[in-house]
C-alpha cells in the first residue's frame, strides 16, 4: 500500500518531506493487487533501533512526516515504540492499514501517537472481499473505520484505481464524507509484485485515464475542502509547467547546500532496510544506503550525490522528455514512469557495457 499525507503542507504550514517506512511485508491478507507481494508467512521486520536512527538524523535534515506502510503495519511488533519515538522527534505520523486489526489494546495505544490513518478500500462489499481474497474483509474494515474515528484526529480512505474505477469514485467520495473522512487518496494500480501476476494484461487506455482524471477533478471541485481528494496522476501541462516538481528542485544547488530533504522530498525505507529515492521498488542501482550501514545519513546522501545523482537526473530528464513528446496521452503517472525508467537506464548501461 502506498502511503501519503493528505496535502502538500502539514497543518502547521510546513511543506511535507516524507520518510516512507515499510518495516515488514507481513500481512493478514493476500490481496490480488498487492504491489509488494505482502503475505501472512513473512516473519521478522526491520530493526526498530535502526529505523529510529535514520528518523533521528532525518529530522535534523528537515524530514517531518513518517508514513508507515507494509505489509500491514499493525502486525509489526515494535509499532508502538516506533510511532512514540517518531512523534517525540516531531514527526507527523501517518499509517496506511487494511483496517482489520484495530481492536486490540496495543492498536489503541499506537493511535495516541498517530496523526493520520488511511484505510484501504477496493469498492463495495463484494468487490472489496474479492480483491482481498477474504470474505468478511469489508465488514471488518468498516468496524476498523469506527475505531479509528474514535481515536485519531484525521483519517481517510485509500483506493487502488483500475481502468474502470472512475465509475466508483462518486460512491467512494460519498462514503468518505458520510464517515467523516478528511482524505480520499486514489492511487493507480501498479503492475508490480502480486499485481503483475493477477492483472498482467490490464492496460490504462487514454479514455480510461481521461475519465479517471476528469471524474476525480469534478469530485475535487465538489467536495473540497470538506474532503481532500488526491489522485496520483498528472496532466502533461502540469508536468511541463512544473519542472521543479519533476526534477525535485534545483538538484545541484540543493546538493551544494546539503539540502537533501529538498532534493528527496520522499525517502523510502523498504522491507530490506534499503533507502531509496522516488518510490518503493525502483532499481537498486539508485539505492542511497541501508539502515544497517554504519554511516551517517548525510554521508549516504553525499555518496549518492557523487556516484548516482547525475544518473538519476538523466532518468528524470528522459521521463520528462518522453511525456512532453508523447502525443497519444495527456495523463501520466509520473512516479511510475520514473520508476520504470530506472530499470531501463540500468539495462541500457548493461547493454552498452
Ligand atoms: S495490499 Fe495491503 S492489505 Fe493487501 S496484502 Fe498488500 S499490504 Fe496487505
């Protein structure tokens, strides 16, 4: 499950700079669309001490949001210790969950340190249960919504978008408003992990992309500010007009200033403890470091700046040019395209070598 904050800025007016943590792939479910192939058989997760070392150093560098995902975060044993320490470091804590394991006393203790909970939903009851491969998952998730409402200041829903999901958006937005949610996050299905097996032939054609974009835009206009609606797709004009968004500010001056949280507004710690730019699942050629490495975070960034930043900028440029030269499509998933291009870049290097 991808995790996000509900807005570009935090309630305090600070721009969000996110450390996204996947502490374990253990999950009580085995969903068909899971891009991380999470499942019940996974056992141990990352060392909480090592995660906290990175969070502590990250806080000093300007990171201010911790976004926990997985797997199912409520199955990560040291979750309470993690969110408590993270909150003490000043982070805005956000958790993405399937909402089914929230009854326990330990879950309720976790809520004390959490600012936002995003609960994943796949549609109406039958559709949700089918995707989750679990009868009763929808009902259990809805019980979780009521528990979260009673304990956490903000909550929202996150939906994995398929080509025909736009027809469901009005129902989803209405449900979110009825339940008192602050956020509806719409994230296009990624053909990675188990999703690539379950949905290998699925294609977002231009018509589906446009319908998705327009429906979300209409609902946004209708429901905001009561309900913040975020779709992880961008129009080509937006990409063209915002190169600073695509290239993560002026990379070289950010490096010169040591402003790495500006350069990597989203830093990912994956289930192996690897620190990655862009998104979960990008090529390990672009690994910034590992949480178990005996090296300060700033040194990992400096090493990356010397060895890989130039290459990453080429990947950004290639993606940007590809989008601007694409005459077939208007709507794009920027992060997914960059992610794919990290692998393409690696392959091209291997062929050239
Ligand atoms: S999609 Fe989420 S709830 Fe489903 S298996 Fe993956 S991590 Fe678990």
